[in-house]
């Protein structure tokens, strides 16, 4: 490629009519829409965006990036906090055209394309009364969420998303196709269940589905001043609660949403967002204690179709906000840590900013730390602090609160963090987050991607076998 020829021109010439999708470069119409990701704090300008429609397009795009020595970012749902689905001056391999979802109700499986989002999975699976563990916002990509682990409303009952992954079709760095499952390429199957996009481009995922249709769900809110007592109570309560009950703790500001009482709008609160997927008959018994503990401001739990729960906050957290993320795994809450949560809850800087503490006990603990790369199964919680605001002028305000909060609570953490809740935080942090699994990941990376073609991610550096 001469200095005069752009990557997009070169791609159009070299990939030509064999490419079924769309090739977009700077200056082309649609470039700004195509390069935008969920987090508006990320503003990157790729040399080429290859919107793929099939596996042949995926292979051609990988080969093109390699041949021209261009950085390659793989985009699933575009939700990643650190913007790992887009790259400056390189190639974005956009999978949004591979988003079909098929459900096999007899086998109870869901097959989703590598660029599908969870609302597409919900739309296909819910009519069959089925679901599989995902996250808490429906517009998140199946690809990134799954490859990092997948923590959500069904985790205590059915485990992480990766614990329900049966097989995946992967295009490797050299363009070959590999099926990853317990029987085929088991080392690759191990690596992609938490190791992120380091090992190849996943064009389709097949999940085990579960009978989840109508759940009993919603928030309980307490005054922010009760944060310490609610946090202590909830952390004991949830660990001995039936697995069908999930409830993540939050300090947040009540959004002005129709389904929430107007008198609570804009009030800072602490709360638990519940999802009970067990017998409806037992729901009253299960929620008896949360409903009464500490005189809540609101106990808003009721029957909800699972897709409605997953999309409850979609409108509030719409694309295009400024996001700054920090995270940790947590085993226990000493009083000193709780004091920090109280202090930073009081300092919540904006309406959209929040702290979430997700339980990862129950079924998540049934799998050993070394069985998948997700190396903190012995932790009880995955904490995420998000500083969020629509106004770019508040970017440093939300960033400073997030970083100060994390600095204050990190000393009480288990060490690493859930990779999907991190920004681009450097190699030491990636190592800490995989813990004892890092060396095996590095060796597997050395086998499948020795030249580190897939490095726009929480990168695992290849180690020669
Ligand atoms: C509002 C919001 C809520 C969230 N809630 C949750 C939650 O409840 N639970 C949870 O676990 N996580 C949650 N997350 C985090 C989410 O899992 C990560 O942001 C994840 O990276 C998003 O995946 P994506 O495909 O949308 O992202 P992208 O930005 O497209 O990709 C992220 C990374 O995954 C890689 N990747 C994506 N798809 C593929 C593929 N098919 N093949 C190979 N590599 C791929 C990319 O290369 C990149 O490195 C949330 C994020 C947001 C913004």
C-alpha cells in the first residue's frame, strides 16, 4: 500500500467483490456512526471498518490486517468500557452482520452469531420460555460478555455465561476455522471461556438454555444513610439465600423512570436489584426478610418477563454517555471497606454514576478456579464502580470519583478484577485478573496466536510452548 492509498481503498481493491459486507474508511459516509462505540469517552479513528456478513469476510479481514501490518480490533456489541472494539489507525472487524440467533427448544440450546446482542437472544429464546445467563443490560454484545465470563441476574442459579457455553466456532489468526468444545480443541475451549478475544474471532456461540420465563424482580431501596447496615445484612443474607435468588447491591441515584415512584426520583439511595427465578409460590417467603429489613423506601419486586428485566435500565444507560470504569473481585467486607463505600456513596458525582456489587457465589462456585480462565471463583463478589454522565465536560469529574473510590477500596479486594469491568489498564492488571491461570493462557495464546494478531483486548502475551 503506497502512502497515497488509504487502507479503505486498498481493501476495496484487494478484497473486491468477494467481500459481502461493507468497507468504510475515513471520509466515507457512515464513518462516524460506524466507529462510535457505547462509551462516548472513546473517540478512535480506524483506517478501515470492515462490516462483515459471513465467515469468509472475517477471514479476508484478518488476512488484510496481517498483510498490511495494521492493528486489528474485533467488535462484537461495541460495549466495552475501554473501547476495545475500536482502534486508532487500524482495522475494525465489525461482527454486527453476524447476529442471527437460533433456538432449539427440544435440545434446550441457543446458537448466537458472534455479533449478536443479548436483546436478540432474549427475543428468540423468551417465546420458548428459555434463557441463559447473560448480564444486566440487554444491548451488551454476546461476544465480549461471553468471552470475558458473563455475570448477571442468573449467575447464582446457573453460573457464569461461560459455564453454559457448549461450543464456539472460531476463526484463528492464520484464517483456519476451529470448533471449540469439550471434545474438539479442548485447550481452545478452555481459553475462550474467560480469556477474551485473545484466541480468535468467534463467529458463533452455542449455549445451554434453561427454563426461565417470568421472574420476580425489581429493586429494594433504602436511604443512603443506611448503606453500612444494609450492606452488612445483604452480604450475609444473599450467601445463605436459595440459588434461585440473585440480588446485587448498589449505591446509586434513583432515575426519573416511570416505573419508579416520583418522590424517589433523583434521591441517592442504597439498594439491591433482585431477580428470583424459582417457584412463584415461594417468592413471598423468599422476599419476606428483604421487604422488612431496615424499613425500605421501596420494595418494588413483582412478576416480570425476563427480557423486560434485562432491558429495565437500557433507556437510562443509552449509548453515547461518558463512562469511566474500575473494578475488583472481593471476598469479604471488613468494616474499613464498608466505611469507604459509605463515603463514596455520599459523593456520587452524577445521576448515572453508581457502584454495583454482584454476587458470584452459588453455581459460580461449583466450578474450580482452574477449570476456566475466570480465576476468582473463590471470591464472593464482583465490584464495579462506574462514573457516568452525558456531558463530556464532566468526564474528569466522573473519572476522578471512580479512581479515588477504587484507590480507597482496592486494598480490601482479592487482587484482580473481572476483565469485562476494566478499562485499558495495562499488563500487570491483566495478569492480576487471571491470577494463577495466566501462564496457561499465555501458553495457549502461543499455540493459537503466536504473533499476537489479536492484541486489541485485555492482552495475554504469547509464550512459546
Ligand atoms: C452498560 C453496560 C452494562 C454491562 N453489564 C454487564 C453485566 O451485567 N455483566 C457482564 O458480565 N458484563 C457487563 N458489561 C461489560 C461487558 O461484558 C463488556 O463491556 C464486554 O466487553 C462487552 O462486549 P461487546 O461485545 O459488547 O464489546 P466490544 O467492545 O465489541 O468487544 C469487547 C472485547 O471483546 C472482543 N470480542 C467481542 N466479540 C467478539 C467475538 N465474537 N470474537 C472475538 N472477540 C470478540 C473484542 O475484540 C474486545 O476485545 C456491561 C457493559 C456495559 C457498557
